[in-house]
C-alpha cells in the first residue's frame, strides 16, 4: 500500500499508524539504506580526524546525532507523520510512534554532520548572504532525503498539510534546514569554550540546537495542523513559521557578520 490512505478524519486529529499501511518491500529496505548509509560512510573520516588530527569534534557530533534522534517521536506526533509498518526494525518508541532503525543514523548525517559542515562554513567566515546560501544548500538535503520516501510510501505526512508536493510538506524543508544551520551555528559559538573535561558536552549540541529551533519557529505550523481551523488559516500560520525562520536567519547572519569582523 502506498501513502494514499484516507484518514477520514479532520486534519487536526492525531491518528495512530493504520495497521494496513505498508510500503513495497523494496521501498522499505531501499529507503532505509538511502537514509542511513551516509552515517556509516562518514564514520571512518570522523575516526581519522580523532586519531590523526586529535580532533574529537566530528566524532562527538556523530554520536550527538544519535542523541538528537530521540526528538523524532515528538516530531512525528506533532507533525502527523506515519512510518510504514514494514520499515525495518524499531529503534525506540515514544508518543505512540514506533521509530524505525533508519532514524538514528539519518540524524547522524543529515542533522549532526550536515550541521558540522555548516560549522566549518561559519569558521571560514560568512557574511549575511553566505548564511542564506548555506541554509539553502542544506535545506535541499532534507528535500532530497525525504521526497523519495513520501513519493514511494515509506513514510507519510497525513492530513491536509499546507504546501504539500509529492506528499512532502515543504515546511519541513525550512524547519529541518534551519535546524541544521543552527546546529552549526551553536557549535561555532560554544566549541571554543568546551575544552578538556567539558569537550563531551558537544554531544548535546545537535539536540539542543534542533530542539530550540523547533521551539522558535515550528510552533505556528504545529498549531496549524493540530488545531481545528479552515485551510486558509493553516496556510497563514504556516507562513508565519516561514517568517520566523527568515527572522532567525537574519539574526544568525548579523552575528556571523559581526564576529567575522573581529580579528
């Protein structure tokens, strides 16, 4: 069965994953590899950085991505996301949602390590326009990751979410893209202060940055899809989320430009 399951409920109603929702087996297995393989590919590089360059930040961020994945049940619950019942494994469960094996490694690469790449860009020096270019680049990684899954039925955003293309609400592109940017920004801000025994606190950078970002900019969208309201109001609330995201990016750009001007 694909993601064309009719809920028969108002879009503001939380629904458990229907028992009949399954993806074609090749989709369930293939998308799991697609979403998770990059974390395994980047691990040897992180280990080399630790051993040869005595740089523990990449490896700590790798494991920090696993910690960050603990947010997924809450996001699935608030964001009305179903996973096909035949996705390989159950990594953990929460908020009435079973999270498949692909999610922890997916967070490692697409949230933590993409955030690490953003951190390298901040370190190299970013002006205001540079911040927006980095955001657009990493936001596209979320779209490229998720659209195959929604189009083929590995997961589904149920209900009448605004701005949905091939089953993928575009709001997630800017929510997740901004979260990745903020992971890099927070790491850039705190890494110089986390030395010695404090270094392991970098493990908390991805989950702290993503959680804070969702708290700042995702709440209008979550209101839109969880409160009863007409469709036009859902679009307006979702656009407020976009406006808040742009405002946050402008703030990040201002800080990056100011710090970049300091010798």
